[in-house]
């Protein structure tokens, strides 16, 4: 273990076991509002009025209090307009933001890192207001119908909005969210037949989309540029039926000798639902050379790369070139303890968005048929092997046989977990590193090569079909 007072891995694991004060109450208020959303706000049941009142009371003492109280009263009467529904979405986001902040305070104490200073949102250009208003109108119709009242006619209303947004880079973030959200809802229609409503998830997607319809909210402002050396730690892959994202977590060492910084570089692309597993790299690789560098185990020199205040590199290959070999575990042992954490963007303050790079070693492993856990300094923490992507060689068995781990500390279902990005293990008396993103730049591994070939064949078929459609 790297001591927490040196900024290393999770030393004070005990700090992650007890929930912060007020956390249960904040989540209960969110759950109450999500139940109201499930039923719908067009004709809310009389017993939901008390839940809306309780939700509003959870915002007492905040700048949103009066607006949320008014919005809750109107919603209880079935008369909430778009501005009032937007206020309720903002209140729900603020409550989960407070949960995020409380949990991150624990993480900072457990890892010994200094939290980044928060940044005020910057005013952005107001573009495509009509499209954003159309998206907000559709989202309000969803809230009025409720998840149990959705049908194909209602859900299909997003299609034209998404297709109009996608060509505009400033709206692509919102368009991708609406595309995936509407696809989930369409697969669940009619809502009246649902046995189980994923209230928290759909509430998250709805409230986030509502806020992204505000002009300027969808694009983060870049606040500077970065020149120096980028040392990758690992790749987090998040896959949906219609989209896939790869996010590289790394330590950035500025050329001017200032303190290193934890940064992220991500790429997201639409995808056909037939392309899965290692095939997703073929979609992602052409858009970011960093993925090839990660697969090769090298560092990267970047020059004047745009960098946001939240530590996100706005990637452009013209500002980067591959550099020397760089072992991720050497980076984790030497550079990660001294790296400072950037602040979190206001809209990203959500417990599900917590993903803090940590380095663990010297732990013992507990494994049963379905779960893996690490015991660190006498305290157990669950390992979320379900998040290990199928697009790489890392497996739950490899995690269970490991002696060191680079991972992301996350919070899910009321507890902290570790998502492995890479592990060290011993094979035939030799130390071996297994990276979840090892196939990002291509692979000679038999399983990975077969998956790549299958994806290549699928892409050829899709290309031929698209060509025939265009010729018609």
C-alpha cells in the first residue's frame, strides 16, 4: 500500500465504510421524486403531493428553495409548466450533487489527495435554441406521462430532434443522451406493462437532459492548454447499444515543472448494436491516437492541447505524438501519489460519476462464485468486475489472482467499489501486467484477433447495405 498521506492508494479504507451524515435523507428525497416521475405529473395521485412537498423541503435553505417549492406545488396540482419542471430537474441534480460532494470529501481524506477548487460555470454562446426548446418540450411530455404512461408514439418524438442535433458539434452531447435514452424507453414500451421501472436511472437521464437543454450547458469551456508528458494509467470503456466511449485516465506532467495533474481524455462514437467486444476499438481508434499508445504501453508528448479546468483534455491528434515506453504500474507507484485531482464540473456532480484513480497493492483477495473483494489494511472493499470490458484481456479470474491493481474508486448501490483498469499478477514465476485496454491499439491475442475480424466483417456488411440504400 502507498500511504494515504503521500497521495497514494486507499489507505484509510475505514473512512469509506460509513455513509456521510445526511446521505440517506438526500437519497430518500430523490427516490420520492423519482416515484412521482414514474406515475407522471399530468394527473398526479393525491398521495404524491406529500412526496413532492418533502422533496421541496429537502432544498430548504438553498438558493433553489422558493422556486422548487412553487414548482412542487404546481406539479402536485398537475399544472407545472416547462420552467417549473426545469426547476424540479435542477433541484434533483442539486441534491445528488450534495451527495457527490460528501462522498468525494471521504475519498479525498482516504487517499490523501487535495481536492481541486471548484469552478464557476462560464457563459457560452447560445446556439440552436429552437432545437434545445424542442428537446425540452419532449422531455416535459415524458414527465407528464410518467414512465408507466409512455408509448411508442410519445417516445418516437425524439427521433427528429436527435437527427437534427447530431450534425451540430455543440449539441452532440445532448443528442447522444437523447438517442440512448429514447432507445431504452422504446424497448420498454408500453410503460403500463413494466414490472419494474428503473426509476433512479431514468430520473438521472431525464434531469440531466433537461439541464443540457439550457443554452450553453452542453459544452464545457476550455480554460487553457497543456504541454508536457502524458502517462496513461488505464482505459475505462462504457458501451451502450447505440454508442461507445473510451476514457483514458492518465497523469499529466507539465513541461514547466509544475505539479502533475490527474487528467482524462475521452472519445465517444455512435455504433451499430452488432459491433461488440473488441470490435469497438475499430470504431474508436481512428479518432484518438492515444488509444494506440495505451495498447503499446508508451507515454505521449502533448503540445498546446486544450485542457478544461476539470482535467479533461479536448483531444486532437495534431497536438500529440507518441513518446517513450511507460509502464502503467511504474506511473501508479511513482507519479500518481504526487498528482493533484482537478475539480468536478457542476453538471457532473453526481455519485454515479465518481471515478477516482487509485493504486492498491499488498491486499488479500476474497473470491466466491460471483464476487471478488480486496481486504486493504484490515478492511474489505468490493471489486466491481462487472465493469471490466469485454473488449480486453482482463477477466475476473485475472483480478482474483492479482497482487497489485490500478483501478477507479466508484460509488454504487450505497457502497464504494473498485473498478479494475489493470492488474499485476504472476504467471510461471514472472510478473505480468494485464490491462483492460490492452487491445486498444490492436492485438495478436487469439481471442482479440477473432473479435476484431468479426467486427471487420460486420462493418463491411453494414457498409454494403448503406451503399445500396444510398444508391436507391
